[in-house]
């Protein structure tokens, strides 16, 4: 059996980031404006701290104006809303990202809905969800992980997505649903699977494109994959790895990678697949948001 091509998300993310840095430098030259990204972190969640540090470092590497607001876990909802309001009004800030999850006493949807849709670089505001669903790509800001997954698919399939059958496993608002909308816009025939789907292996076997966004380690087995299919593994799961030593762990996806490489035509690894693309697309959204706020169109 032939081995799948490994989709190098890290390398593609670097090329996307380089292109963004070049375009940001051009924007600075022509308009004197640096794209501005504000990241808000509430509390001490260790994984969130790592994500925020990466986002800040990447924004700086792209030549952006990057601001981080770190608030203590006992910050009131009122104070967080006040900060979002001030960032909404700040002309140097074009994109606002509030790192999730928020502490339990803060209503997440209240905070996310206060972010002005044109500054909502996570793409979670209902206005952006609606614009994406309507296919209004010149005004929508699209969630970063699905946007990055589409870039990987287009590069892997040479833009030939039209007419392909795609299955998205997972129906969350941040990955599954926007992913399905994007695939539909690429004229794929889209099936959305979830925890109540019957005979998931058969559903997956019918697909030319498989997007796994479940959060269950190695749930999608190799023999579920149609020979030659393209597999995008969004899942990030930490499992114990006693072979690396006592107490050691490693990251794996939602797809049993070692099995799937023998069936798929192309597949993303975990880590090094979708993950790096998510941050690259956050930068792309921030640049897009800045350009739109300056009245520039996609082609100017
Ligand atoms: P959610 O927990 O919000 O959603 C999981 C989805 O999987 C749900 O729709 C659920 O169905 C479905 N599901 C659960 N069990 C099964 C099953 N046995 N069979 C079929 N479907 C099932 O997760 P997210 O969408 O937020 O994240 C998914 C994964 O992607 C996680 O591993 C997460 O860490 C990763 N992730 C990676 C990112 C990256 O940058 N690479 C960014 C964001 C997420 P139902 O709705 O019926 O409950």
C-alpha cells in the first residue's frame, strides 16, 4: 500500500506568515498604519498562557502593533466588558481576541458579542457567523482553525475541491460548523457527523475529504479512510507516553495517524499540521481587519 503525502502545516504556515509580514510592511509604507492586535488573557490557565505568548510573538514577527492584557482570574465581568469597550474604540487596535476559556463567573457569549464584528479576528461574533453562512467573504471574518484547514486543503488539492464529497466530524461553533460552511462554499458535497451519527466508519469511507474535529484521540481508524482521501486532523489530544519515560506525554490527533497513512492520499500530522495554521490565520484576519478599517479592498 502506498504511503500518504504528509501535509507540512508548519512550512505552509511559515509561508503564509512571510506573505502577511510583506503585506503589513507595504501597508505601513503606504498608509503609516501597523495592523494592531490586542489579546486579552483572563486567569492563569497554562495552555492559554502558551497560546497567548505564541500569538503575541507571531504578531510581532509579522510587524504588527501587538498588545497583551493580562487580567487576574477574579476580574469581574464588568471590568472585562469595559476593557473590550475601550479596545473597540482604540484606533490603533484592528483586531481583538479574548482567549477562551474564560473563568466560570464570566458569561463568554456576552464578552464575545461585545467585540465589534469588524475587530472580531476570532470570527465568533454572530454577525460574522451569519456573513460566513451567507458567503459574504468580503465582509466576514472567518474562524482561524477552519480557515487554516481550507488553506491546507487548497494547497494540497491544487484548488480542486469542487464536487468532492467531504465529511466534517464535529459540529462545534468554532471548528465543525464554520468548516462545513467553508467547504460548501468551495462546492464540496458536505456531510456533518457528530456524536449521534450512526455508522460513522461508513460515512467516513464515502468521503474524498475527511476533517476530524472531535477531541477524541485516534478515534478515526485507518480502515475508515477511503483510499486516496485527503485527511485534515484538527484534533489535539495529550496522551500519556510511558515509552518516553515515566510521567511523559505526547500530542496525538483524532485520527490514528500510523494506520491512516497507509490509506489516505494526503494527511496532516499532529503536531505540525493544522495547529501552526491557526495562528497564521489569526494574523491574516488581523491584516484583513486593518485593511478593511482603512477602507481598502482585498485587491487594493
Ligand atoms: P468540541 O468538544 O466543542 O466538539 C466536539 C465535537 O465532536 C462535537 O460536535 C461532538 O458531537 C463530536 N463528537 C464527540 N464524540 C464523538 C464521537 N464519538 N463520534 C462523532 N462525533 C463526536 O470540540 P472543538 O470543536 O472545540 O475541538 C475539536 C478538537 O479540535 C479538539 O481536539 C481540540 O483540541 C481541537 N482544536 C484544535 C485547534 C487547532 O488549532 N488545531 C483549534 C480548536 C480546536 P456532539 O455535538 O453531538 O456532542
